[in-house]
C-alpha cells in the first residue's frame, strides 16, 4: 500500500514545487518589468510583462488543475 502511494505523493510534491516556482518566477519577472517600465516603455519591458503573465498563468493552471484536486481527494 505504501509503495503504491509513494509515486502519487512524489508527483503531488513535484507539482506543488513547480507551481510555486512558476508563480514566484512570474511575480519576480513582473516586478522587474515594472522597474524597467518606470524608466520608459521599451521592447524588453513589454517582453518581461508578457513572460511574467505567462509564468503566473502556468503556475495558476498547474495549481488549480493538479495540486488542488489532489489535495481535495486526500
């Protein structure tokens, strides 16, 4: 029984760490974008805004579709 639940637990742990990492990375990227935008609009700042939003969205989707349902069924 323990050997069957160990892979599921590791998958949940990895998904949680990945979702948290994506979310933190997105927040830091957005913070850098806002700092760059304060100096004026540039293509790099716009790219940072876009990539920050992509990272935040990926972290949210991973958490809402894999982590939260797995925690709810536990």
